[in-house]
């Protein structure tokens, strides 16, 4: 049963449904705008339960977080209850759906420049700050999503299995040797956590500029796309933004000589983030440059392991696509690694 009209009717929508049209071009979930004759329109979304296998936990996290933000007077998404169950999702046993209130006169932007990077840093920092004292227990919607020790083990397993027979390639051997020399250093977060020195926070874990809504005057309204909201280290939100926004080229650009870390983006995001994330401990703040190195390193390991495994996880457009992605992310890692002192100096100046 995938009739949007029928599914939308399962939720406590106010007014009569006039029309339903596709909304946006998301890669994970199917999204529709529901037009009504009431005061509000709505957003109907199919949750991709192939990726988010525990929808009950996913919606529990979102319900707890949005309720806590609303209690503090912050703006956030509002999800409607299913009329039959009272839960914030409906399922026919195979597909899962939810409905939220459409926020009028709101806009998203894909622009990555210092101005919007500052807005993003502050918005995500404030988002984490509002959730720093949440009393509810939230779970990991994708277990070990940003666990570097796990990613390192997965690479070791791929090397040992050599499923696609690619370990004999000289470049593969060279990349492996390069990555291995930084492995222990890049697994620092998990060690600090075990030692009781580094806390887990409620993080967004998908910190992109287009995951914020702005009003017509350019003010941030709220953070959106909450599916990956879960306990993690603050490095997830800081480092993931740097990996995607501060690279001078796309992550699969083969021109690795053009790869560099944009310090203007780093400085803008860091300034906004530290202003917003008022809860940061000294150890969290001093390791933000490490976070900027960690995420290109982790992604390089993931692309590389997939290449060795025979391209079983990431979609590829040509046979060496994952190898090209690996080269790119290794280059970004080295660019960030060489700028750690400059990054630390800037953070200290704040």
C-alpha cells in the first residue's frame, strides 16, 4: 500500500487533503508535500527502513529531541500522531511513513561559503547545546556509525579476505601502508571515551548546510533531517561538516592535486560552532582539529575497504570509482593533518 492519499489519511491532519506532490530530491527517503484547505500543509515521508532498520528507535529519538527543544522554547519539526496508534509513524508491515507540519516561508540553501558555514556551525552547536541535558535515553539509529576502531577492523578484514584480488596492485599496497601509520592516532576518540575523558553527546551526525531551514530574511529557523540524530562524539558533527564543506573539490574528483582544506570554511564553522556549543569541555574543544582530520581519514578507510572488497557497498559509476574516492580523501586527510597547528591556533584565539 503506497498510495500517498491513503497513507496521509492515517495521520491527524487538520483539514481536507487537496493535493499531494513530490517534494525535494532526497536520496534516502521519499518525500511529498500534502496540500490542505486547513491552516497548515504537511510533509509526508517514507522512512527508508533498509537503512534505518529500527524505525521505533528512530522515531523515539526524534520525538524525545523535538519535545525537549520545544520545551526550551526552540523551533523544531512537529510530527503528527498516527490516528490508530498515537505513534509518530504508520506502517503496513513493510513500509514506514511519517507526517510533519510544513514550515511556511522556509528555505534551504546548498551554498557553501564562510557566511553560511558560520550559520551552520552556530545552528548545529546550539542544537547540541539544547539537547545536552535531555533526560531521555536515546539509541544509535545506525550502530557504530562513526566508530573509527570498527572501520579499521573492517579494513583489516577486507585486506585479509582480498575478495576481488586487488591487494596485488602496487597502489593498493602503498595506500594501505599510508593509512596504517595513522590508524592508532585516528582511533583516539574511542580510547578517550573508554578512559572516561570524552563524553558522548546527542549529535545530528549529518551536518550539511542544506540541513537547516532559513526564513526569508536569512535567519536560521531550525535544524532538519533528524534521522541520524543519536549519541556520538561532538567530533561527528564538527568533522563531518569539514570533510564535505571544506574540501576544495568534490569527494570523487580525480584531480587530487587540487584537493585542499579551506581554512576560511574551517574558521567560519568553528567560530559559529564554539559560540553555539556552550557545553564543550576543554578536551572536546582542543580535539576539534583532530576531528577535521578524522573524518576524511575514516571516509578514506571506508572507500578503500569497499574497493578491496569489490565495490559491494557504495554505488560506483566506473571500475576505479572507489579508488579515486580513496585517493581524494587521503589527500584531504593529509591537507588537514598538515594544518592542525593553524587550526589549533585559531580555536585558541576564540
